[in-house]
């Protein structure tokens, strides 16, 4: 896969990565099976979400609300996703086409209703691409839950994320998951920085170095 992010790289602004600082992540993903755009609020407050956005869509694909746990970190994440025609992301990122074409009305309404910042897509800068690979439903030791693995690489950043989903008893599942990972000889920090924060910092640094 290739992954791009959109950020506000306006010269001279005081806050670096202002969208990320406001809990807004805008991501584009190119893969062999489907291309999509995602607008995510993370960390998200319940008070940001008006009733229309307080629950996931029935299939969880168009709009998803979930707890994101990593080590001791607990955050609420809300995501609006839109599937795109093949080649559209590449056209926009390579040829400077209108960024608005990558997002539907549902996503833009989500931003308008719930985000702490007003965003004009035309002022954003595509950062990327990040090379990514994903493996689903991996068996790890005697763990009951199936594990997804995702590796991201860009510049000096190279990391592997392992994850599971739990509908209930999340604490119990997390403990078993961590035990199964350690049993494979792997180690990790309990205070894990989100991979999006790490990669956006690297992408922004590379963007300014190229200017």
C-alpha cells in the first residue's frame, strides 16, 4: 500500500502539524484492492459528537466509533471513510488536482459538525507516500484472537504494529495479547506513541527539507 496524509504546512505558523495537534487526521490510502480517504478525530471527546455521530454506521465501514488502546494509552477515535476510484489519489497527489474530489459530503459534514478546526482542503499539503504492508488474521501463539499486522516505512521510521479487535472485556483481551507477544520474544513500550504521530513528524521534516 501507499499512504498519504494531508496537513497544514503554511510557513510561519506557530503550531507544527496543527491538524494533528487538534486531533484531526486526514489520510489517503492506495492499495491493490481499494483506494480510500479517511477523516479521523483522535483523540476524540464524546462532547464533540452530536447525536448524528454518536454511534457507528450499521456495517462500521462508512463511519466508525471505537476505543483505541495501546499500552496505557486509551483514546476514543471517530472515522468517516470514503472509497475512491482507482487512480484518483495518484492524480491528485502527482498533478495537483482538487483535493476536495477525494472526500464526499458525508465526510465534510462530519468535519463541520465535530472538528475543533475549520478546514479548507485547498490549503492542505499532501505528505507521503509512506510504504505500508498489511497482514490479516495471523495466529500468534495460543492467543484466541486473530492478529492483524501492519508495517510502515518512511525515512528513518520503520515499525510494525500488531493489533486485535475486542467487542467486550477489552482489558482482559489486551493482557492476553501482550502476554502472547512477549512469549514470541518481542518487546514494546507501555507508553506507545501513535504511529500516525511518528510518521507525520518524519513526513513534515522531509517536506521542509525539500523546499
